[in-house]
């Protein structure tokens, strides 16, 4: 696992979700209760951008159809999504946010678009 710098801590205020890129990876970085989280930026329901959504009590909500995902596990906690999203280890050091990336795993992207391309 390699930790890559993706943002300055101040770029992700409490209760906000923002989109960031690092080495071909696209993340939704958020902060809830003072802790930074990193997830895939695509909802598993219809590939909407999670960085366009909002944080709710214990998760990240998709702005398209209201699906909500647990920030720790990526599991859906509110339908219509039934599949989890990818989560990444996230650390803050010296005012910077770092995300753990496994170099053996390809970047997570829009799933439905990939399925259509292979059909």
C-alpha cells in the first residue's frame, strides 16, 4: 500500500465532499466529525458523482437518487444502491490528506459504463 498526497487538509472542510485526482485515481474526499475519508467518486447505482452529493449522519449521499453509503465500509445504507462503493485508507499528516492506494489494483471508475463497453 502506498499513501499518495491528494489534498491539503483545508481543502476539505467539515461536512463537505470534494473531488480529487492522484495518478489516475479519482476520489471523493470528505470530512465528517473531524475525520477525513476517501471513497470512489462513483455511486454504484448509476455512476453519479458522489462529490456532487452531501454528507449525511453517517455516510455519503448521492445527489442523483438518494443512495447513501457508509464512509468506513462503502456498504449501502440507503437504497436504491445495493452494491458497495470502494473505500480507501485515509491519513492526515502535517496539514495534508494522503490516500492509500494498492498499486496492484486499477483505479476505480464508473462501473455501468465499463459493463456497457464490454457488452
